[in-house]
C-alpha cells in the first residue's frame, strides 16, 4: 500500500506491499475492490486481477480506493475496468465512522445533501469525517462521491442511448462541463469516445421500457444463489415482490421517485434490470440491490473461518459461498419482522400483503404482477390500530415500532450505529432477542448477528452434533466470529423449507 496505509485480507490481519504484489502477479480476483494497483510508468490504475501482463514491482504503488487513484492523477484501465470492481467487504463488516460514511456515500447522501449532510447524519464535524476518510482511504468524501458519479456516468453512457446532457444530470454532476472534464480525467476518453467503444452499438439500442436499464452486478466468487434467492422468493410480499421468469422482482422506494428491479443469478454476475421513474436514483438503486444480495461479501474469508469448525465444514464444502439475504428498506424489514413473530412464513406474507393493499402506494408494472410500494413508516403510523387484524400485544409492538420509525427516534438506515440500534429495539415492547437479531442480520447488515433461540437453528445444531441449547450454542459460536450471520445461513440450509431452494 501507499505509505501509511494498509490493505486488509480480513478483519484483524493486514498485508503489506509484498502481499499486494503477489496478488497482482497471480491475478487474484479475490482482492478486487480491496485495493487498487497504480502503475507509475503508464499512469493507469487497475484491479488486482487485471488480465494484462503485470508491471514490474518497482513500478507498482497501491491505493485503498479508486478515488485515491484518481486524486493522484491515475486513469482507469480500459481492460480491467477497476471502477466496476465489487465494493470492499470492509464497509459491510464494520460499524465505525469510516464504514458508516462509505455506506452513506454509496447511498448518494453526498450528492443529495453535501458533506455537511453526511457529517450531520454521522454525528461528527465535517473536518472529523474528512480526516478519517483521508487517513484510511486516501480520499475525502467529495472525491469518493466524484468517483461514484464517474462510474454511474460510464454505466449510462455505455448502456443507454440517453443524450449526454441527461446522463450528466442523472449521474449527479452539477454541469455538463464538469461531467465532460471528469469523464476525460478518469477514463482518458471523452463521453462520446466511451460510447463509441461499446461492442455492437449496445448503447444505441433503445430499451424496451422508458427508464429501463440492463446491468451486470459483479461479485466475488463463489456465490451460492439457492438460499439467497430462495429466501427472497419464499417470503415475497404479494404486490411488492415476486419470482418471475427466473428473477426476483420487487418495487423500490427511492429518494427521487420509485423503481422496479429484476435480479437473476448468472454464473459470473447478477443480471439486473432496473426501471426507474427518475434516473437520478440509479446509483442508489444499484447500491441497495448490491446490499440486498450481499454482493460485496468476501466468501473466501467467511467460509475459511467457518470451516475451522469440523461440524460446520461439511456444510460449507457442500455448498460454499452462501450470502445473507438482506433488504433494500430497513424500516420495511423491521415491520415485516414484527408481522412474522411466532407465525408461519405464509401467514406473515398474508399479513404484510393486507397492509400493502390497504396502505401502500400503487404503481404500474407493465412487465409483471407488482402493484404497490411497501407502506412507509409514516403511512403505517397513521393507521387506526383497531383496524389491524392481529393480537393486542402484537398490535402494541407494531404501532410503537412504526411511530418510532416515523418520528425519527429509531433509525435503522445504513448510517446506523449497530449497538445503539439494538439497544433502542430491545427497549420497545414485544422485542426480544430473536426479533432484534434478525433485524440486525438482515436490515442493519451485521455479519456477526446470531439467532441461538431460533427453532430451525437449534434443530439443525442438534442434528449436526452441535450444542442445541442457546447458551451452549452461543459459546460454541464464539469461534465463528465475526461471521455468525453466515453460519446461520448454513445451519438453516439443512432444512427442507422453501427458503433454501432456488425457485424453478
């Protein structure tokens, strides 16, 4: 790495320049997104797995982010396209200031609210945020957001026939001149030259539906799609989610409008088809889809840790690369977790479907059976509790949750402090450890969330010869840290429940 900066192979361990050089010389794709290689002689920066002949070690320097490379005057490689690398797994593993800032930047907060808005959400001064990001990533929030805008612009240039002025606006640039200058600086090509390089003139072909884009979402291999898409399809809320033509489809509430996404597993990527009412939401929509499917995970590190337990190792070896199915809307998931307390998957879907029909915002889906956005917390907080078909205690839990979400006293967004969010959830009536941990795992994104009281987990543990009482299982699971949420996926997968199987 560059002086004073280190890149991590997994939490708690670091590797130095020698490890970076070896990763580049072996073209190791596992490290794509962890760090970037800048070549001093060509002034190009690449991902570690770049297919070209590696430069001499003395001509390599290493940066922890694409933004740092760009700020140092390096241009993106035209062969390996480092701007399209999977994101660093660090930001989904950690809950510190830098990780929370990176999640917010990916969610477009700097573009919408500026650096002061980012700092306010994090509860720090702008100077503190900038200093922390510079120290760890070699670039401040503006540079990181600029790199993200450049990536979005490239995507729109290469996959749509939109005029360049519309692309500049949709990607978040303040002017056409800034857009042109940034694209030239980052990619060493003008916007029109970038479009001309697209094979077969894909960018010139108009999409079938206005505002629709077809994308490829990269991930680190291996990825097992069975429990990932199986869980999303089996728990799909009618009108909001569906499985259709080999893809999971759902509606999205976004900062500038709404969208519909279709996500389908492929051997080396996730096929993503996005229809947006406002193209300014593209960056946010992609970020939320990646988070939903846990695409920035490091499966080698996860599976390596879990394989150290001889009773878990056969499960990992049988189907490596399991991801944690997450969410595109943290408040929505918290509501659904309450609806799913002590009832079957089918009953939870029915309860949620009734709320959607009664209180969700309708929308048109010309391609399928999606009809509504899931109701916002504000809409649900205005519902008359007496109209809710649920036991009185559950009704109290539900109404308290949606009021806290609506008035902002409970925040479950990507900027959440995980420990604080857990404490606030536990203080709500009707919230026990299971509900809090399932929200921590799937909404907050805590990779170490664990469900020792879950009936399916206890049953799987007993069948494998693991301790089946919550206390004893928790003690055994200490060795699985910080990846206990992934252990949950492997344990759940021993059951024949539909959540564990890719729909046909």
